[in-house]
């Protein structure tokens, strides 16, 4: 009996010890890769306030919606959007089945490695390359192609797979928000079906919490199998003023927190901040040429110009990567 | 010391007792409003199998997607879709601001209570009424209008608010699926923003798990406030072959269970059943003139005709409301 009691008491102490450890972990800094400063303080203050039942700014969990841009906000977009690189690779792979590309621009230039001519073809040219590489197959086939590409293709400058060029401070922020009963969504100008194969593993965001641009798809019975077939036609552009529209259609709740990194995210952040009660809007400012890249007003991707000028007047938080982020990428 | 031990042991016994009680509750019938029969058996067998790690048909939680039609599957659609009744009411309410409706059909007929002429205007006429009553306001205003309407408008035949004309067996099924780590979605031909104000309270389904038809919306700064403005133009029809498209765009995962009640749900169910592994497709058959309504092949709403003919060959489960449902509506 004595031994039994001792054992019960021992277990109790162990249990108490484990519980204390957990509490200590909770009490610890939830954003260890963020340096102390305005941005971190604003985030902590915001989350503490909207989850405090005694606060006039309390927000019930069902309304705790946070939306994040993807390119340049959750993962690297510089010097070129990952999806465009995927499109380039895929056009090269499909070229043997398309002899007509040998004489058709910008395909001809891309296949010859003449990136200057590709760039000169502008958004119209790039859109043609994206269309040719994203359509003409079923949804399942596209998912497989994208998943395969993600397993082997690297950003050589950073020496990481593209799907691993994600920001450690943002991973912590996403986890912190979810621990506080937020639902976290991606709202990106990128292709919705291009992102979905990687968002769960990379960010803990399931496919149905990803909003993005899309091409038209069509239901067909193909070789006796019911499939979605991807068509070479733009359906929806989830960028700039399209972002609030994408949020309204896909989420149906106005976010209370929105995070972007370029002028294309301004409307999403205006929409989020336009609701009643306390709201938070943030932009990543890429200032770190050493650990990542430095670009803003004049950049060909992720242009951050007007938003920088209007930030103070609108109470938007500018997150300075160099200053605010202790660590940029997850440890390898 | 002796007392302390006794107390610790007592607490342990209480804890064990409580845990046993919970297990007993789990072991109880999860679908008490479903009569024993083919349908109930098929559901229980399916859920047990796909959640059994030792089964070759095991499905990981992230892929446990269930989609439900709304009109006629989760709530009453007869003798007229709830959303159309809302549109009629709203046109009447807005009439003083639209003197032109006095001479314009089908508005004139509706305002005069001449429902025969309204019906004769067909889908085109009804679409005009829906447009006029659903557009020309912000998303927030529309949500308020719908929410208000839901609090007072009744199906007099059933003597229930429309938002409470929901099927008890389906509420149990939704809860049972969620308890087994399914994500439950609505995929309806009804308006996405019309349904959203009621789906969480009625079914436990949050706004972002509702897929439906939509009109175009546009982001605008209106009186200094960033808003979505609803435009009188169809954006997407989430019906028939549109349902798999809506699923692909909004959810991004092929469902393993799909539940409908009319020929308009056939494509959704084909798509769900077309994936690998074990799948379940079901239709509600409205056979109960006494407790609800009886209609199928010749009905003007929720026509169930081809699906009845093709059910056996496709292994679709036909749920016979009269025979399979012990109770149709929740207790008041």
C-alpha cells in the first residue's frame, strides 16, 4: 500500500511538473524570430486585445479571420515569382509536343534561353506562357505536376527548395494566430491550384483556406472518369481590387488582420481595416539584401511604393525585414 | 495520510467513471433519427471503414471532405426555394423606390399578386426578380437584410421559420461526420451570400465552407468606407456541372461523400464517386406528403428523375424520407 501511495504521489508530481512546463512554454515568447519593436508590439497587443473578453474590442472566434498574401509575404518572390519559374520549366518540358512554339514568341525566346525577349513580351507574353503550361489537363494531373516540381526545384541563391523559401517569423505568426482561435487564409494573386499542393505542409493552411487567381475549369466525363479539365482562359484575378472580392466570395467574413507586402495588397488591407472595431494591417518591407533581397518602389515584382507613402496616415504597420526579423528562414 | 489516499483513490474512481460514461455516449447510436435500413447501414459502414487505420480504404483526415446540397437536402425547398421567396418579399419592399416596376413584367405581376404570370415568366423572369432584389447594395447591407428576413419569415404549412425548416437526420449526420474528423461543406445552387448568414447556427458550417451561386461584386470606396458592392450580373452558377467546378475552386479536394436530392446534384456525386478508394453518394427522395412533401420526377423544384433511374447502376443510395427518417424536423 505504502509503495502504491508513493507511486501515486510521484505520478502526481510528474503530472504537475509537465503541466507547469507547458504553461511556461505558453507564457514564453510566441514570436521568437521577431525582434522587439513597433511591429512585434502591435501584433502582440492586437491579438491580446481582440481575444480579451473584458475588452471593448473583443472579437468572437468565428470572426477572427486573418488573411495573408503569399508571394513576398509568406515565401520568396524575388527575383521572379515561383509560379512563373514553374511555367517556364513546364513550357520547356512540353516543347517536344508543340513544334509550333519553335517559331512563336515568347515561346521561341524562352526555349532559346533569351530571357530579355521573354521579359520584353511583358505581362501578355508571360500570361501566354502560364496559360500554355497550366491548362489542357485535368485538375488531378495539374496537382501531380506541381507537387512533383516542388520536390526538386531550388532557389540556388538561397540554396533551398522553392517550397522551403518560407519566412520563419511568419510561420510563428500563423501558429500564434491559430493558437488564439484565428482562422488563417492565404489571399494571393498567385494561382489557387498552384499553391494548394504546398500550403498545408508549409504553413498549416488547408486547400479550402487558400484564395487565389484561377483559370476556367470545366466538368467532363473523360475516358469514363469524371474530371475537371483546365481551360486556357482566365477566370478570376485575385489581385489588387480583386483581393477583397476573392475574400468576399471564398471566406464571406471581413478579415480583422491582413498582411501583404506590395501595393497589390493595399485593397485587401483597406477592406480589412474598413470594418468595425480594432483591425490590423501589415506590409513586409524587403530591406535585407544580405539574408534575402532588398527591393521596393522600383521593383518589377512586389512593388511597394504607394503603400509606403500612405502607411502612416492609414495606421498600416511596415515590417522592416532587416530590423524586425531576427531570423528569416527556418533552420535547415 | 490515510484520508488523503482515500481521496486520491476516490478521485481516480470518479475519473474512470466519467471516462466510461463518455465512451458509452460515443458507442450509442450517432444517428437516432435514422431508421435502420440500407441508407443508415451504408453511412455507418462507410464512416467506420474510411476512419479505420487498418482498412485498405482508410482516408487520412485531411481528405475527409463531405459536400451537401442545401435546398431539399439540408432544408425544405418545396413548394418554392426559400431564396426566391426572399426575392419576392424584397421586390415588394423596394417597390416604392421603383415606380417603373408598376408597368414592367414580371415585377407588375408580382406586385399585383398574380403569381401565375410570374410563373409564366419562367427562369428568366425569376432571375430578373432575384437580380433586382440581390444587387445594388453592399455585401454588409445584403447580409443584414437576409439576417433580418430570416428572423421573421415562416413556412406556414410547417409552422416554422424558414431557417428552422431543416432536417433533423441531416443535422445528426453532419455532427457524426465532424466527430469523425470530416470537414462538412455546403455546395448549393442557392446564392452563396444568401445562405451564409444562417449556415453556422443551423448546421454548424462556417461561411467559408459554403459554396454557392454568385453575382459579380466590386470593391469600392463608398462614402469613404471600403465596401463590396453587389452588381446585377451573374458571376457563377453553382448547379449541375457547375457543382464540381465550385468544389474544385473553393475546396480544392475531391469529396469522398456527397449528398444531394435532385438531378442537379448528379454531377457533384459523379465527381465525388469518381476518385480513388471508397466513396459514398446519396440522394434524399421526398416521399413524405404527411410530414413534409412528396415530389420527384415531375416537380418544378428539385426534380429527381434521371438520378432515380441511374441510382442502382451507379451505386447511389436513395434515402427514402418516409421510410428512412424516424423524425424529419428538430423538436420545437
